[in-house]
C-alpha cells in the first residue's frame, strides 16, 4: 500500500527535505494542505502555444511559456579563457518570437533536445538584450510524446488533449516540478474536511471539496476548472465571512454606556454657530451614528467617503454628542502633522466652545487637548492631567495616546482617522482605556469598494458620504510626459507661477526626501528596477525650482524627518499664506486643509499608487477657486504605469479609482496587515470580480453564526476557520 500523506503532515516526509525546503522558503508552502491550495495560475493546452507578445509587460518576472522551436544556432566566440560556446534558440507561438540563450557547458543538452519543430515548456526570467526580449538559461521540459506513458496511440491522444496546469513558480522550482510535487500529495485529498455545510453546498449546486481539488489540479476539460473555481471561491469567501460574522456577534454581546446628546448642550450650541448647512449625506450619516451611540452595545462603524466630503465634520459632531453625555472622545491620527492639523481645524471650527474652563470660553464649552510623542515634558504633563480629570472632553493625538501612562476619566468614543495606517493592535489598545468598551468610529481617507469594505472591514457597519460640500471646486488633472515632451514640464512650472501671481499657493510632491538617510535603500531599489536614477527628492527639487523656474517665490520643504516643531511652523506659515510653494513628501497626503492652494505638481507620479494620487490631489480645490493637479512622469506612453496615471486623470470618482487600484495591486492579504500581498489568503477569490459571491457568503455566514455561534454542529467549518485564523491572524481579527 502506498503512503497516503496526511494533509497536515510536513512536506519533508512526502517530498524529502531538499524539495520541502525550497517550497517552504520560496513559496511559503509547508504542509500537504498548503500545496493543495497552491492552485494553478492558468492552464495550457498541449496543442496551444503561449502568446509571446504579452511578455513585454513581464520584464524581470519569472514566466512559464509553452512554445515551438523555430531554429537553433550554436555559435563559438572568442574571449574569456579560450572562448566558449553560445546556443541561441528562437521559439515561436506562431506569430511572435522570443530568443533563448545558453552559454558554456550548458549548451550541449538543449542543443540535443531543442530541435526545430519540437515543443516544450520554458521557464525563466524575462530580460532585455539589444532591445529584444530574451530568456537566458531557461529551464525547459520537452512536450510531445509523453515520456512516462507506454500505452500506445490511445494514451498519446489523451495526452495531447490534456490541460497542463501552470503553477505560480519561482526560479528555484519550475511549474512542472511543482506539478510533480502536487501529484505526490494528491492521493491525500480524500481526507480533506469539507467546511461548507451540506445544505449550503447542495443549495448552491457546488461540487464536494475533494472533487474540486482534483479538478483544479488535474482537469480534463475547461468545465472541470470552472466547477472547481466556483467551489473554491465559495470556501474562501464563506470561511472569511464566518470569521467576521463571529466577530460582529461577539461585539454585539459587549456592554457599552449609551451616549445621548442632551438638548441645548454642546452639540446644539455648535450646530447653531455653523456658517453653512450640512449636506443631506452628512445629516443621514450623523443620524446613523447617533442611533448607534444611544445603544448599550459599542458602535463599530466605518465612515468612508470621497476625499473632501466632510468626514471630519461628521466625526466632530459625534464627539460633541459624547461630551454632551458626560463622556470623553479621542481622535487617533496616524502622523503628528495630521494630529496638529486636526487639532487646529477642530479648535477653529468650535471657536469659544473649545475653550471650556478658560477665561472668555463658553459655558457650554469643553477643552480640546493635543497629545503627541514629541511634546515637551510640561505640556505633556498638563495634557495627561486634562485627560485623567475629565477637564478635556476631546483629545486628539498620535500613537502617544495608546501608551500605558495615558489614563482617561471616562472614554466614550474613539475615532480612528486613516484606518490603514493603524494596526488593529493600536485600535485595540485605545479601546481598552475605557471602563467599558468605548464606541468606535473608523474613517478612511479614500473610498473603498463595497465588497472590500465587506471583507477588510467586515466587522464594521458602513456609512458612506458621497456628496461634496457646497463651494468645493472641481479639480482638473493632466499627465505631463516629462521625457517625451520636456516643454510640457516647463509649461507646468509656468502654471504654478501664474497661480501664485494670482494670489494662490502650490504643492510639489516628491517620492523621496533626499537627506542622505533614505539614499542607500532607494538607490538599491532603483538599481534593482533597472532604473537609471533613484526617485526624485524633496530637497533636490526644492533647490532646483527655487533657483530655476520658480526663482523669486518663497519655496519651503516639509517631510517626515524634520523636527516636529519645524514641521508645525512650516505648516502654519503655509496655512497663513507666507509660504507660496510647499515641496513635500506624502506627509501632506491626508487631512491637510489649506483652501488657498490651487495647484499640485506630483513628480515621478508613476511611483505612487492610484488611491494615493487621488488622496494627494484632494489637497487642492478645497476653496472656491478651481484646482489643478499635474502628474509628471518619465514613463513611456504604452507602459502600465502611464495607464494608471491616465485613469487618475480621467475621473474624480474615488470609488472607481479604488477598484482600479485593487485590480492592479493583487488582492493583498485582507486579513493581515499588509496593504498588498504577493501571497494572500485569498487564492481564488478576487475581491473586485466576485462581488456577488462575497455578498451571498456574508448573508449565509450571518445566518449560520446566528443559529450556532460556536459552530458546534459544523466541525468541518470549525477546522477550516482554525486553519484560516492561524494564531496571529486570529488575534488580528480579535483586536479589530
């Protein structure tokens, strides 16, 4: 009887230590089950050749292609020690061609194997040599007659029609070797525990797990692949949604203090002095939040919306409601620049209401305190005292709020600005400061598609602000191709000067600081990219434009490694209009609000993500004058990077852009911290394309958890859940 590997068994037993080590180190596969969930990326048919024309987009990536040998030349060259041999093989897919090269003693075997007319699978890294794409020293596996099979003509015919799985591979382990490893563990698939409740599986017409795994790895037809994919997508969506539904269920059991604003209190006083009316959207979302705050379970709400849709105003009104009800509210910002900015804008919005207990302050008012890591000792001591006595109703701060020393009098609401910058640990640490769990409101800077919200923030209820406040101006965005058309860049600087001469201000954003600290890292990255130069830097560009195209204008810099007091001083001078052009890194990406700035030039714009560009651009056009955003790039017109920039220039709809961003960024491991992940826990499920599966899985999961919160009657689901939520991720979800 052959050895049938147990699915949780280490691959060393089945495949031997050497192979197991490569799979573990390079592909993160440790057990037979991991390997069974390493699905083929695509399938080649024996008779079909890979399109070689698409390889141009995959420079420096490891690829697997199926192609036919067109010709082979063995050349002898002089040089080195006594010259050497070089084999050049041209392969074709019928229309395009690709060159393969082999050197030295490595030429003999391919010279024998790769005869014109023969077919093979080739794997290697795509590089460019003399303006032509090539694979140097690729590994290959001849196709044609099935070497392992002696069943004569029938076997040959069956073999010719078979689909060849092409696995995500790496230099150390080619796709066809991974296929052989899968063959070794495939017999164990019979032991796989099916996580889907039988009724759900039958109701949805899904094949059993064992069948799905066999069909995904060894399909005979394309219909097999489709059956398998449908089933495996459901597994991923459902198990993840069950994890989130259990979180929501557990949260709904926690106690919290209801916080209702009192009539004629701080909130009413604030609303009465607002110089504008709230948008319909702001009123609706505020009502959802106030309803949540009035219950005796903690609110867990995600507030998301377009850049500039007035989320801060909605959050501030929620904070005032909690202060009215006798509690305190804390706002957690990801950077000091942002915390200071929020503190400044909230105190300005509140006026004398922010001076509770101070001379000239309002009777209804409260104290608004700032707490950051770089504050001096006396100021910090005063702030800590305000929190513990309850003198400060509202506190705004950075990670410093989370430290052990910080004690609150009665923390009722936590507002987290810019979720993705905060690990869930931080959100959690702050939540544990309340006597009972405080209510929680999370704000995201850029909109995220509904299904992403359902997946990434599936434990939160979602509110969306999609109207811009009255008086906001539209922003025009243009791509400036600096390399092809240098005069466009010259014109961009002229536009900046024109805006400043008309009394406005400008931002110039660069991807790097350029103070020496970030040099080695970025330079090394640039060399690995095959780029000739490192990304443009704030300090260099500021110097160039102040002496060149913007000479005579006041130009200053802002970046994350400046002393906090200097940063604050620069922001104040910029807000006051003394500084006309601010050259900065992405520290200005979120929350910076200077309505007089109307133009932004983003240098090396191709080095930023789509959502990030949208976020940056939201810093201009915040007043009554129209905004202008110029995306400067040296990438050539046909490159994927330029396509991204064109997408940003084409629309101001952040929801649309966040979809594009996700499609480009790989799904990211939605459970883990990483924003974008090569190996995500979602291997089949595409958060964007599989919207319906996710929505249906969420409904099913909510129903299953309501009936059986501990999943006592669904052992298969429990096992799958434990595997998904390996300890680190379980905690990640726990702390959400």
